[in-house]
C-alpha cells in the first residue's frame, strides 16, 4: 500500500468515524439488546429481576389472535398500498415527464404530500372523510347519499386512499428513471413504425423495471410499518387511541402492548417477528427480480 493509499484510508476512517459511533450506540447495540430482551420477562422497570423465559414471548405472538388478525390486516393494506402506489405513481410520473406549461408547478404539487407531517395528513383526511366532511358534502351536491367513510365497511378503503395520496416520493424516483431513458430509443422505434403504446410497453416499461423494483422493495418495507395514519384516521384520542377493527394493524397492536399494557418483552418479540417477515418478503422480491427486472448491462446470463 502506497503513501497516498494509506492517506486515503486514514481520511476515510476519520470521516466515517462519527457515523460508525452513532450506528454502534444508537442502532446496532440497542437492536441486539432488544433482541436479548425479547427472550426475557422484561416489563420496563424490572431490570433487577429480568430472567430468561426462552421462546415464550414468540409462542405468545403466534397464539395471540389479535396479533395474527392485525398481521393479516397489515398484509392486506400493505398489498393494496404497494399496488396502487406503484401503478398511480408510475402513471403520474409518465405524465409529468412531458414538457408543457407550468410542469414545475405540477411536479412540486404531486411531491408535496410526501413531505407533509404524517400527523397533519392524518387529521386532514380525517376531516375530509368525516360524516359531514368535504367528501360527503361533494357527494350530496352531485346527488349521491353520504358514505360513512370511517365506518367498518369503508375504513380500509379510506386508509388506502390516504396512503396512495402520499406516493409523491415514488413519483420523483420514477421521474428520474424516465429522464435517464435515451430519446434515441423512442426515435428509432418510431422510425420502425412503433406507436406510442408499443413504445411504452417495449421501451419504457422494460427500462424502468429497476426503478420499479427499487420502489417495490421500499414500498413493502414501508407498508408493513404503517401506524400513525391508521391511528389518526379513526381514533378519537390521537396516537394514544385504538383505530377501529378493520384497520387495527400490526404496529398498532405492538404499540398497544408496549406502551399501554407495559408488555415490553412481548412487544419486542412482536417487532422481531415483523423484522423477520420483512426480510423474507424482501428476499422473495430479490429472488424473483431476475425474472422481470431488466438491466441494460446485465451479464448474469453469462455467469
């Protein structure tokens, strides 16, 4: 190793040292300590009497009907959210990829929901979906009967609408991917007689599959962590309340067990089960990506 390489290595460790310290003490160590506590009887204040209980907390997770119900609801809401956010975000990005008057305004407008505070968004949509809210007032004007959007029959749909409205972050990533497609490909296809639909299907979609894959992975991870939106939408006590049964999601149940019932060790077991499920789903998506994700410099077939 030459002198310049040693200097670069030294500079690298000096620059990354603060991040390494923060990662160790604020992420890795608490993560491992929480994993250890999930195998104990820890209740928040019994540090002097913590003892190992083996897999009891994890057995309780799978024997807890509320936990299994909330996990199923999280899967359903997450699947709907990923599907609609992916499709809607991609379609809007395609439209925003055109150059027309005030395009910058519309791009900012669609991105705005992604940077608004979750609490403000949840309360705003709660008032929109209220029995005498804006949406029902509009339905009354056009001659339709009001709908109980926050009731048992429509609460899941209302939550999915709220989540899909905030897909602006994905739109920006899709738009960046669309900007990276060479116009020469579209021109060559047009010369060969391909219409707009075929250019979209045979050029845009294949070249955008890496971006779709990226948003899909992060969409799955984020959808399994939905908490505040469901709680704010139907609870009368803010984040401290319990949403109605159709949107009683897994993290809501975890929050209740830890902070309401002081079942810290059991709550940590719930979180670790979710962590493992998230890892498995991510690995499945990565494993199937070779079947549908196209890379321009893909050399895996030759390996």
